[in-house]
C-alpha cells in the first residue's frame, strides 16, 4: 500500500457568505490558520454559522467572498467536485447510501477517481480494520443491518477512503447515545494518533470540544471568533463573558476531559474466561483475595462480574450467573468518561479495553478521585498565586502614587 497522506494546512482569509434576501452575512470575514495534522473544533450557539464555515472549506457551500487555501493552494477557483474528492467529509447519522453494502459505500470515492479494483479492495479491508470493524463480518452488510455507532464508523472510513489530507466532520456523533458517543470520540482520538490528518470538527457540545480538540474556535454569530486557543487556555483563561458562558460552572472538573485514562494507573484485576472450568474459576476467586472476579468472553472482552454467591448458584453453567459489564473505556477515554462509567456501575471500577474490545485492566474509583483532588488542588494553588500577584501589583501602584512624580514621597 502507498504511504499514507498526512494533514495539510488550511487558511481562511476574509471568508464570507451572504444569502440573497438576508440583510446581513451568515458568515462575516473569518480569518483563521489551521496547522497540518491539527484537530480544530468549531463550537458555538445554534445558527452562529459554524457548519456554514465548515462547508465552505470543501465548497459544499460556495463562499461569497474571501479565500480558502489548503497547503498553500487557493481552492476557491478550482473545480469543487475535484476538491470534494480530496477532502473527506463525515456528517451526523453517517449519510450512508442504503442500497449499497458497507464495502461499496467505502469504495465510492476511490472508484470515482479511478483506483484499480485490487487497490480499492485492499483499502476497504484496511479501513474497516482501522475503525474497529471486522472486514469479514461487515463488508457485505447494508447500513440498515448496522447499529448507529457502527454506521458512524463506516461513515468515517468512507471519508478517509481516498486518503485525503483534510477531514471535515459536521456534528458526526450528535445522533447516537451518550455511551456510543464516548466510544466514537475515543476512536477518533486513536485514529488521529495514527493518521495525523487535519480535522475540522463542528459541535455544539463544549465538553466534546474539550475532549477532542487540539485547539477550539469559540464562535459568535456570523462565525466571529470569540477565542481560538487550546482547551487548557480556554478553561483557565476565557477571553470574555461569552466564552465563560460556554465554559460554564465547574471548570476544574471539566479539565477531567483533558486527562486520559492512559495518564493514570491502570491495574490488573482477577479474571477468568468462559472456557475455564467452573471449579477453576471458583478456586481462582477464592485465592484472589477479592469478592469478585471479571469474566471475559471467548474473544477476551469484559463480559460479567462474578461474585462468590453467583458461582454457588451457577450449578455447572455461567449462562445466568453474574452481572453484565455495563460499560468499558479505552486508554484514549477521558477521566470524565471513566468517572461517569464508574459512578453508574456498582462495581466501583471500570474495565479498560483495547481497539478490539479486549480486556487490558481496570481503573478504580480511588485512582479517579485522587486525580480529581490533584486537579482541584492545582486550581486552588493557581488561584492563590494569581491573587498574590494581584495584591503585589496593587501594592506597587499604591507605593507609586504615594511617592508622586520624581520619586518624592507625598506629605
């Protein structure tokens, strides 16, 4: 396979959009530089123009004025159809063609630009594996046979099919349930670590913006930029009251979205598999020093929590024994994701899984609470330092006023 294409720079220069009959512009003179390989989030209130700005990058909406440059090339004068084949695009609800199989949906753009059949087939297999779907199981399915999360994974695979340097994503995870959304966000983070594309991502969810973005553009009406900065900078130093409104209360806790599960201690936990004899499972639980053991399925994925009483009642079969694992997190999940998963599970811990869902360890409540306390303490010290700096500044100003001109102390 050819070497993968990494990201490209994007420059928006005085980008504007006016619609006939409207007194003012929908998007007004947006200027922005996005670095190659950067994941930038557009976040703002409904109707502020964030999706319009995104769609002008691949000219699904034609700009009224201004310039768009991708890797220095002015794309406002080239054929928009050719441009769209070079820029990946993923939308809410995936937008898959229902009469096409998964493989046919993914192969669409490579086929249009003339890739040979063997290369297309290999690319479809590669991408399904990349987004965590078994090619043998999914390539021949139709969209109606997929869950919402699986459809979104195929949608991302299709957007990446021709290996574009730029990927545009318009609220791609907005239509799925919260648990699936968390896992899709983790998957995007993992993909970006591998692919280094330039991704522009629209959302109305500020927590999603914090979790995903290298930088966040907080947009006012007409896509005027209120602040364009890193998540850390926006959380700790919002530019004005408008941005503060997006940050909302509990900025310290929102910073849990900046720390990943991979940044904290992941511990092993006593575990067994469905293939283990019942007596061996019982012996392992008895020797583990815990009241509970984690049962893995035949693919090594977390399946059930088993307690001593469950095993006593199992009577030779684990089919009805134990409590199903309600949630898992990946190493790319945020501490907030992990904390929510732990709080909704009576076990007081959450299994950590790999890209195929295989068990890798657990994160427990104690580890997460220690991280929360460290963040709160860091915020307290930062606020105390800022207060001391302000007091020193005021003292210096008072001293200067008392001295008067020329350093002479006033009577």
